[in-house]
C-alpha cells in the first residue's frame, strides 16, 4: 500500500469552506476518475497559530496506480 501525502493551509475563517470544497468537489472528482488501485483518501485538519493545516493521504495499491492518477511525473507533487 502506498500513501501519497498532500498538505494545504488556509486562514481560520476559510477553513470550513475549504474543508467542504475538499469533501464535496475535490474528493468525489478524484474518485470519479476510477483509477484502478486507488483505495481512498483520508482528511486531517489541525489548527495552528494563525492558520489551519489540512493533510490528505491518498491510498494506492501500487506505483502503477499512482502513476495512472498523477501522470508520468508522478513523483512530483
């Protein structure tokens, strides 16, 4: 299993809108690609001093699945 990690940050006043966008548009859009070997995505949120950090972990069965999702330059975010 391969976990691909992504980090994003926003201001506290935008955090709920940002989280909603991820859950209602971005994540369903990823799932709709139907990448063979994609096994889901997890979302983590934590408040920091003056911003909110979001971390996602996308799970894939193989490097081939990662490449199918991300393209030829799959090691680059």
